[in-house]
C-alpha cells in the first residue's frame, strides 16, 4: 500500500473512531511519528480528508479535526436521504436482486436474536458487519460511480456520528427490522417501497441521534431540532 493511502486510511480511522475527537489539532510531526510515515504522504492524506470534510484547514492554525454541529448532523442526514433512497431505487430496478433476499433473511435472523437478548457484552460488531454487507450490495446494485463517490465521502461522517449514538437494545431491534424491510423491497423490485423504507430508516436514525444529543450535549438546541423533525 502506498504511504499516502496508508496514511489516509489510518488517519481517517483515528478520526471516525474519535481517537482524534472533533477539534483535535493535527500536528504533522507527532502524527508522522505515530503512524510511522514521512510528512509528505501525511500532508496528502490531510488534504484528502479536508476535501471530504473530516479535517478543517485554517490559515495560520493548520489542520484540525472538523467539529460536529447540530445543524451539521441534520444536513448530513438530509444528504444521506437524498443519496441512499435513490441508490435503493436503482437496486430495485436491476434484474439480479438475489443477494438482497439473502440479506433479508440475515436481518430477519438478527432481528430474532435481538428480540431474545442483547449480544453478549453489548458486542454489535457482527451486526455492523452485516450492515456493511448491505452497503456493499447497494453500491454494487446502484452501478453509478458518481453516486458511489458521494456516498463514500458521506459514510465517513456517518461512522463518526455512530460513535455518539447509544446502542440501545430497542433501537437496535428497530434498525434490524428497518434493514429487513429495505432488503425485502429491493428484492421484490418495488423501487418506491425501497426508497420509502430507506427514508424511514434514515429519519428514525436521525431522531435517535438528536435525542441522544439532547440528553448529553446539545440541550435545548438539540431538543428543538428533534421537535422540528417530529413536526415534518
């Protein structure tokens, strides 16, 4: 792997996992030593992440991990709804949709397991692997490189937001049902239902994140945005 690609991959992972939380300064000397690379590929990685919006470049202050505002959260989910609902439509139009039948069955099994008990130790890793498989299936089914490029950039922000969305068993059970419905609609070739099921999942995810922010860090501002979403 080229050093610039490795630097990008590792630095992006540090950002989306909150090992480098929002607002963290990106000191090139320290990061180059931490990642075991030279400063030139590191600069290239920082520029790439800045293009994706995960890093903010400020004249005179250098690079910092981008902050996340409440309005950013809403804007990201609006973009997510626009992109993912259309991607679901494209998948439902394809003649070969057998993979979504397999995914539907997998989410049904996962849903049944969540109804029985929370994963041991609260480990939802296998479930997120299943979600990643759905993302890959949607990417393959959409077959639109411009759409996929936009989705790839967006997912970095969504991965970061996932770290602050509490994994509450009722919500995890609900998401399994929502993903199952998306897979079923795509497999049936019903593009309108596929888009609708995707929109329902995205809006429920947004409400959940805003509710967490209202409880923890956002106070009245997050609560106001949450109320606004309910009024839509």
